[in-house]
């Protein structure tokens, strides 16, 4: 993320954003950790708009409600937790849990990430899927009204035999194979066997082109 983009974010709130959050955005930008913790485009109105009348969902002193309501939502989780930056020098990050009334407080953004590392049992094995400069290619196995499932399965086998990958998620159902050299992944729709999606960062286009050509050669 550029300085200008970060300044646009700071302009949406009346309090200084924590240095640890700024440093994270400068280094990594927006994206998702292990498909479970999503670092979004910040939203200064999200909590106020969605929970303005429901702050009693969490144990919170009435005097602190305006601080939380005016917080900047910066991330969410697959389970519905809301992570926000607030105007608090000691604990500038809070988590509004989806399944608890206990608000969690943190001093740095790294502590927030560490909390979810422990909660989701990542054991430090974190993969950050950046949204920066990303592009996608879709390979379809739909031929008229039919889906060529046999070809899909053959291509999948060929992919596993020929393309090195760094990590895989949801291997048994909807596998997403991480390929760091192109800054992205290859996703196989194993349920419908109708398509393969390839996501990469534009600065690594030469590496992505090799993967895309691999599929085109087998679709010819």
C-alpha cells in the first residue's frame, strides 16, 4: 500500500491509526491469512451502521460505546468476528467476537494476528493471500450444455504430476494450490468439475503465464 492510499484511510477517522497497522499495510497491503482472517478495505461506518442499536451484544461500559461505534473496521474472520482500530492509546485494537460477549483488546496488530494464529491452530504456518495487483484467469470445462468431467480429472492429475506447489487448502473438496512464485493460487472446482481459477499478481505475470499455458495446452 502506498503512502497516499494510507493517508486516504487516515482521513476517514478522527484519531491516529496505530503504527503497527500502518506498517502492516505498507508491507503487505490488503488480503487474507489462510482463508480465515480477512484484512479488508477499512470501513469507518461498519460498526455504527450494523450494530448502532445492538451494542448490548457485548459487555461494554456505556461510556466506551461511542469509541467503539466510531472505530475503523479493518478485518473480519470466517466465523464473523469483527476487528477494529479504535481511539485508545493503550489498546488500539479490539475484536468483537461473533460467538462471545467478551470484547478482546490488543496493543498491536501483530498481537491480533498471533491471537488468530493460536485460535485457528495455524502453528505459525501462515500464508497471506495479497489482494495487491491481482488478476484472475478462468479455465472452463463446460462444452455446450455438458461439462467435460473426464477432462477436468485428467488435467487435475497432470497438474499434480507436473506443477510444483507450496501449500494446499481444502485438498479433499475444493483444493486451492498455493504457488508463491506467481503470488497466487490455482483453484479446482472439484464439486462441479466445471472450472479452474488461476489467481496471480500482475508483477509475476511471466510465472503465471507458464501455468496458464499449461492448462491451455491440455484444453486444445
